[in-house]
C-alpha cells in the first residue's frame, strides 16, 4: 500500500532520473533466481544523490512520526536498506539496528546488529520488496527475539501477489513510497517507455517466473 499518489509519482521520477531503476524489455536482466526481468532496481544508488536521499528519508520519517506513538526503534534489512534506515533513524532521533540475512559465522554470531533488547517495539525499513522473502526473514529474526513489529516501510514494491499474500499471512503491515504501477505510469509520461513496452512490462509483473520478452 502506497503512502499517497503524489509521493508515489515523485519517488518514481526521482528513481528513474538517477537510474536507480532501469527499464529494458528488449534486453532483460537476469535475477539471481534465474527470472528474466525487464526491470532492474538498485535503490542504494539514491544514497549518492543528497537531494534524493533527503526526500526519501524525510517522507518515510514524517509518515512514521504520524503513524506510530510511544517508544520504538528503527531496524533496517541488510544490506540495501541500511543507508536509508540510518538516515530515517537520525531524522527521528531514534536508536538504529540492522538485520542480516543470517547470523554471522564468527565472532558473536549476531544476526541483529546494534543494541537491541528483547520485547522492543520496531519499525522495519526496507528498500525493495520483490517476493517478500528476505524482508519477512528479517521480521522473523526480530520476532524470535520477542520484538513487537509495528510495521514495515519500503521505498518500492513490484506488487507481486506472492509478496502481498506473504505479508498478509505474517501479519505485517507494509507501506511503500512507490510501486510498480506508479513507476510505469511515470515512465510512460516521461516517455522513458513506449505504449508497446508498457504492455510487455505489465505482462511481466503478472507472471514474472515464466515471462519472455516479445519478439520484434
């Protein structure tokens, strides 16, 4: 669920402008899962652009301040959300931690890095939601330490049905600045993509695991 339409459009335009999101239906990217994808998203690039990172962290901070009361901490999903999560925590003057995909193999073997006490209330920050697996893995690690998860805030979601179902099943409220639908609308208005490309991009989102680019 996006925060609001205006923020979704502005976020899409920012991410397209700095090439954090690339759209290329004719020459698709290959994800680690093996899926062929007409889109590649690396929101960490936003950290290199002061005005963009300030916009993103400010919007998330304001929404968190509006939605949640009392004491809580900010947790980021490693590694993509660490930068933006730290900026949000700084703006809100709140403690910050981050959650690794799995415990370290050496040292104290931590999965949760930073000062964290069992039972604390947590707002989780994520940069990108695809299937939701890695995001909810972080939530699981926190809940195993008796954390109370207030919700998750993410920069962008592909809007895969598998992710929506997973978040609902795990009872995690997800809010995002932007989603795939708003991204495509912004890209079309900017003439970053054509009407024909739009159709191909929409087809991919509906069946990403079996998608193949249209032949000329």
